[in-house]
C-alpha cells in the first residue's frame, strides 16, 4: 500500500464519521444531556455499522474498479450526484437534522441499531470513499482490500475519539444545542463540494482516456 492510498483511505473514513448528520448530532446531544460516557457508548455501538457499510462500500469500489475504468467513472458520477442532492436538501432545510435516535434505549444499543439500519449509510460511504480513494483506483485489488479496510477501521476509531473529545467541551455543547440549523447547512455545503469533486474527477478521467 502506498502512502497516498493509506492517507486517502484514512481521510475518507474519518470524514465519513465526522461529517455531521443524525448520528453525529445524536452524539453531541447525548454528551450535552448525559455526559461523555453516553456519547462513548453510542459511538461504540455505531462503529459496528461503520464497519459494515465501510466494508460493503470498499468491496463495491474494488469490484467496479476490476471491471474497468468506465464503470468506475460512472460510479463516481452517480456518487457525486447523490452527494450534491443531499447537500442541496441540507441547504434548503428549515430545521436541524433530527437527533431523536436514542429514544428509550441504552446508548450502546441505540448506536448499534442506528448504525446498522441507517439507509443512507451505504451510498454515503461509497460516495466518500470514491471521492478520496478514486485517484488510486489502479491500486485497488481484492488482495489489497483487507489492508485498506484495516486502515479505514483505524480512521473510524480516530474520528470517534475526536468526536467524543470535542462533544464534552462546554462551548461546543452550547453551540450544537442552539445552532443545529447552521451545522446542517454547513453539512450541505460540504456535501455539494465533495459531490462536485467526484463528478469532476470522473469527467476528467473519461476525457483522458477518450
């Protein structure tokens, strides 16, 4: 594995976790109401979902890449378009993304259930990994896949540690409890930018081959 692929995979995994969304906001809401321990239990359960969807995403990317560059470019276009749509929806939102994912469950169980059943997790993970790891598509093989997933797992852990550390800060808790809509719209801008990059990379790759 090259250093470039290592850091691209690490960054993709961390950005996937650190990009604000329902689970992200749930962690901060839990930490604000019940302290860091509840947030830690939640991300521990949610990590199972991150591993599941991350593994499936990387398997899809490697599989498509092995079939040829055209299919990989199509995947990049589709993922980029999906991120742009999500970003526009977030920019047009009139209220913050929901945080009521815990309900009456223990935070560990709530994180596990939400992480495994979140319907948007798979396409978003595919999109994030495609955007950042796509430059190294020529290196992605089934033999290398376990190493790539191990690096992604490291990225998930590092991102979760960062989330828990930041979520306990008093100023951060106050901001996220009172300015959730601002965060949601910032997410929209981030998704649009990542989507545009994915589309641009796919178009550039096709033109270079044409």
